[in-house]
């Protein structure tokens, strides 16, 4: 989701809860080639919750990739449990799903929580509303038991939407925010923080691996990091300020040509954002340099030249993070190639960029809440 907040993940822990993600069949052709990790996840994905890694119990949850634009996973709410597909969103702090009494057309197309069927449900009179880049919702805060893999949060506060706009037809039911509590619109303690405070998570860390080659294989992990998902060492980036997941980005370049952030800018790592978003003038500059032409809300290039396009290099804390054309060129439902760069809808006094899934498919990300930093490394 679109927020000027970054999400952090980090970790080395002996008690890792790992949630594998499964990609839905996308409109984009699956890239050729397979590696050992992806083969392992494909063959053993359904059994990962029973496998121990370095003495830890790993809990896995398949996520689906929606049109190469969103990663969602299954959680359950209530007693007996009711299953929902949610976006694990590092750009927001609120957790909500549609309520059974929501009559908006957007709610009707999704799974709705039947509170009367849960023996552990507890209502409140507190209401709230959120506006995202893709839509808005209005809801009420309630309490119930929530399960994420093997993690169980009893009497967890969360939101039930009573009206939704902009979510119709989307292949997820709700959003599970992983940002800091200060960013919560409902003022309910986020599930990650509640689990951390109760000792269910040994380290205040979570991390994302987003598969770039197949439906299955993507993972969100809590409490530590499985080092098999990245190459080399993690590069740690300090946060700009406590309680805000933004970092300072030195610049954006194409080979030796600086195209943005010549004097530095703010960057946000956001799993709820599918693309790479930035200020209008700077995004237009990048589109022009790679020869993309506007058509509707997207900028297109000829697919025949996509492999010849240069990498876009993000420099963060003195380290270069190249994003190759194969990562920032996507395909629409008609097989036409468009870029993952998009202009921000809001203006800011600083040059703020959102590094979404197009960036995170290239780089494994670790968010260290305890030390106020983010780790990035080349994803396998």
C-alpha cells in the first residue's frame, strides 16, 4: 500500500517463523530457468511447516502473486478458524478484513468474516477509516483469535470493514499491516507488535523473499532470517528516524549518468506497492531515458528491445543496487511491455520514492525493528 513509511526486517534468530509465498498464475510469462531453491520450494512447499532449519521450527504460508503486482497469503480468524487472503503490507500498520455486514459491492466479491460464528469474537464501538493509493475503507475495531501459520494471537484487535471502495475484483480479502504502531489509523496494536510483546517472536525481525520466476517460492519470515534466500552479506541501512521506515537514498543512476536524487532523497521499502514510484518529474525523466512512451496510466516499450535497456541503479547508504530491465519491465494482459516506474499521486517537500515489489524481487529485505535498520542483499 502507498505510505511514506518504510518497512524493515532483519535477523538472525533461533526461532524463525517462515511463511512461504505462492504466486498465482500471472499474465506475464514465467521467466525461463530454474534454480535449486525454487525446485526445492516447489517440491516441498506443502511440507515446509514440518521441517526444522538450524534448530528452528519453520511455519510456512503459501502466497499468491497477483498479476506480478501483489503477494498475498492465508491467515485465519476466529474460533473455529475462518480463512482469508491478505496482503502482508510493510507500508501500513492496520489489519482488517471485510465484515459480514458490509454491503458495498467491493465487500461482496470477497470472503467476509462471520463474527456470529466465532466463539472468541469480541466487539467494540471504536470506528476508523483509511485511504490507500488504490482505495479506501471504513471499519470498526473488534477482537478475536488470529493465526499466521503457527503464530497465534488471542484477543487480537483488528478491523472489520463496513464499507470499501476501490478493492472490487482484487484477489485478496484484506490487508495485514506490518509497519510501526504509530502509523495505525485504528490505533489498535499491530499483530506483529502484540506477538513480539508476548514473546511469541524471539527477535523483533521479519524478512521478505519474493520469487521472481514462479508462482510458488515467495516467503515472509518472522523472528529471524533463513540465509539460503540471499547471496553474499546483508547490507544494513539505518532508518532516517525511529518509528518511520524511511531511509536516505544517495541517488538513482543509469551507468554513470545520475537521473535522480543528486542531493539525496527519502526511500521507502513497501511490500504493499507493486511498482517503483517517485516524483513526477524524475519518473518522467527515467521513462524518457529508456524510451518509454505513455499510453493510458502506463509507459510502454517495445518488447523486442526490453533486453537491451540499461539497469537502473539505486544507491543507498553508499551501496549500489542495480535493477535490471528484466525486473522493471512487466507485461500487461495483451502481452505488451510496460515499465514498473510510476509517478506518485501525492507531492512532498522531499524527493520520496517507494521501492515496491519490482525492487524486492531483486533484493531480499530484512527489517530489524530492534536496531532501527533495514538489511538488503541479492536475492537468490
